[in-house]
C-alpha cells in the first residue's frame, strides 16, 4: 500500500510541470506553500540588531516617541530569541525585555526593571495587549513562524504596481486577539507589503503598511518603516529602523538572564 | 611648573573626552508629603514636608559592551528631617563579561526574590529606610561579585568587605520608631564591626516555566535587632544591634499562563532565636478588561514568621491582597492598591501607588500609606498616626 502511494507521488511529481493547470492545489495548500517559501527565503541571517523608533499618534495628531534597540537571534526549528532595550522615554530608559519565542507553546519572557535591579518572569499570555501603549500588539512584533498560522490563498493582485499574493491566515496560537489576517505578499521579495487585522468580532481593526524595503547581505529584505493604523480608534504608530546589522556573531549567551541584567 | 601645567592641561582635555565617551542620564524630583494626623511624638511637629532628590547616572561601555563602568550618586535634601537629608553612592561599578563568567567590582545594588508585599529573601543591600517604608530603596553595597554561567544555571558569588548601617529617620522625622532609633549608637556582634567580611552565594536557573533561586548568606544582618537604651537623663532610645547571621533562602516562581505562583522561604540563625519565615502567593492578570486595553492584576500573598510576636518584621502572620492596573496608554499610567491585614492583632495597612508620564520627560507619582488598628504592642504602632499621601514629580533625562 505504502509502495503504491509512493509511486503515485513520484509519478505525480514528475508530471506536475506538464499538468500544472490540471493539478488542483487547494487554496489552503497554496497559501501554506507560499508562506513556507517566504520563510525559507528569510532563513540564515543568524542574528540581527537594529535601532527602532516608535512614533505614537492619536486622532488629534499629538505624538509621542519611544526609542529602543532590538537584537534578535535566529533559532532553527523554534521561535527566535529577542532582546529589546528601551532608551526613550527616559523614565523607562534601561528597561529590557527578553523573549524566547516558540511557535505554538507559550513564549518565555522576562522583564528587567533597572530602578529595582529586578528581573521578573512575566506571563506571555498577553498576546493581544498593546506594546508600550502603541497600536502594535505583542503578537504583531513576535517572531513570525510558519506553524503559528493556518493559511488560505485568496487571489493574486497588484498593490501599488507590485504583483502580490493575497493570503488569509488564521492564528493557531492561544490568546490571539485576531480571527484572521490578510497579507499582501510581494511576489519578488516574498515579504509583506500590507497586512489587515480582523478582531475577535471579525471586524477590520488595523492595517499595517511596510514601507521602503532594502535588501541586506544580498538576500534579506527589511522595511525602513512600518505604519500601523487602527481604524477603530483613529490612532496610528509608525516604526522606523536604522542601523540594521546582521551576522554579528551572537549566541544564546547574549539572550540569557545574565545579559538581560546588564543590557543597556 | 611647565610640567604641572601641561599635565593639568592634558587632564582638562581628557576629562570631557571621558565624559563624552559615556552617557549621562537620570532624574531630579520634588516630593511633597501631607500627613493627615499629628504624630505621636510632639517633636515630629510637621504635617507637610518637601523633599528634593537628584540621581544622575553615568554609564560607559566598550569592548562590544563586554566591559562597562557605571556611576550613580544620589542626594536627598529634606525640609524637616536631617537624617533624611543624605548622600549616597548607589552605584560605582566596573563590569567585565565573558562567555562563562561575569565579574563586577564596586558598589551596587542586587535584588533577589519574587513576591510583592515583602521582599523576604532580598538581603545583599541595606535598606535605605529614610526613603520609604516599602524597603525598595537600598544603599549601595561594596562588593566583588563573580557570576559563573553554566548550562545548568548561574552561580553568583559575593564577597562584601564593608557593611552599610541602616539609616533611620531623625528626631523630627515622621514614620519612625518610638522611642527613636539612634544610628550613632549602633552595636555589632563582630569586633570588626562594619569591616566584617560578609559572604553570599546564589544559584539561579529556570526549568520550563519555573524560575528558582537558592541562596546562602553569611555575615552582618542587614536588619538590626532594636535594643532599648537610655540617656543619662533617663530618656529612652533604641539601639540597632547587628548580629552575624547565617541565612539560607529559596525563591520560586511558576509562570502558568496568566497566573504567577510565587514562593519565598528562609531559615535564619544567629539573630537571637533561630527561625523560619515564608511569603507565598499568586498574581493573576486579566488582560484587556471590559474590551479596553487595560490589564487588571489581582494579587494575594500570605506572610509568616515563626517567631510570632517577637519577629522583627511586621509580616509575622499577615495576609496581603492587592490589585494592579496597567492602562497601557501613551502615558504608561499604572495604579496599585494593596491591603495588608495582620491576622494576629487585626492591624491593617493600606497602600496606594499610581504613576503617569507627562509629556516625554516628566513623571508624576502618587503614593498613599494608611495605618489602621495597630495595637500598642505591634511593631507598627509607632507609625500608626503617620498616614500620608505623597506626590512626586520628576524630570527624567
């Protein structure tokens, strides 16, 4: 039986190029394979660091700025590890947030409070809550692993003159604030240009735009900025990155509790 | 002459270079306290009090961040209490980090523990008690600290060559013992007094969602026993007496989804009676209550000290309950209310803390501490008329 099915797969594989139009890949399979391809193309950067500024704006146009440094370690077959150190506002300067992310099991997270010199293990169930008062939820900034979602390809579409796959994805991890997200994935870069977030009532909540991608190490595309707009509150948050660096030679040691305590 | 001049010139040229190489930050703040009742002692004759604090911080790192120095002086100027007016070096440390170890030399602050109402196992630093009752303000502790980093956990070794005595409020200060505790009359078990070399070791690690810390401390107790003394004219005062103690402690936190389970326990000998104490409880967080961005945390803890009424701590058989609100707004507004209830005497302590950023650089903090039903024999009796509300406005840079 097994032998037969292996042979069937073999034949099917050989014939696929010929039968491309006839072979019926379901929208779910197509969505997953695009997401997997996007993930594969963004593998091997090893580690990265960047400075991030976050400008929070409300409906009246008042703004408030946060500055932080984000360091990330790529982890094969699991979620990445990241360390965020705040520089602005000054009353939280030196506060550091360490996260060992996982695809489907809860992340491990610690917070360092410099005034008390205290490391606190914190609950990682807070996926849907706002990150430092911004329009980004914790889950929006977490490591994006293929296993975190189920996928469905919807259509191909042009967005601002760029050919895109439009894919719907459904969070599979616990405590997500979203029923679904719709991604416009650029066909050349295999990176998102736009993301729509639908809340638990399946109403459009937020839209995220990725602006000015640049390619690093001839392979990895990173946006210069990301603009999140909340349609329900009228607030928005713009992230801008500077000083991207890759393959610095970081290890697990740079993402442990000892490093957290001396992070600046 | 010329040599002196040129070397001075060289130094003057070098100084800004050193300062420019690092980074200055910190805060300056103005504190106002209003007391709602007259104090027990007529010499504590003020109902309002202003205080100014300044804590700059210099930080410089090099060698890809593997070496650094930090310098944090601290000053408080108080309107009424001369003992509360004080200067301290919170931190003056050199740090060197390597793959398997980290070495810290100098003056600094170390925190141990997981519970919120009391920091039971936290022992490295002396409490700066003139700052606040919550024991979270600490005096800088001189030390050599070597952390050995292994796959199976981190072992921190501490050698502390100089002991810092606890600061107590002065005669006119509120929130003090009755009779007054006199720091200038301190006594020590060790003949070496504050030069006794204190030692500590701590193992920390995490196993899945369990974080543990196991520690031993040998040396001068940070918390003194208070002995009764008298002036020649017969007026009484309290003498801080610092024993040499051995303390073994364990702290554990289990992080289970929205629930944090916390435990701290210790065994201490050398301070009159040998005793055990524990603090245990939980913190549960409701995320995004009532369809808002606000998180509500609910805390419950039990505190026990088997010395009972003779305990030096107010937490000898007490229940603490509290609620924490995180508004998750642009101003990072937070609020915390807590109530500690002494099961034995029925005395209660109510605590309120709230904070909110104003603009980008200002922070406004509100604090209220209220005491109810302390009996004459309670440790906290002497502060039971010192209910206060505090506003603290700081500029952060």
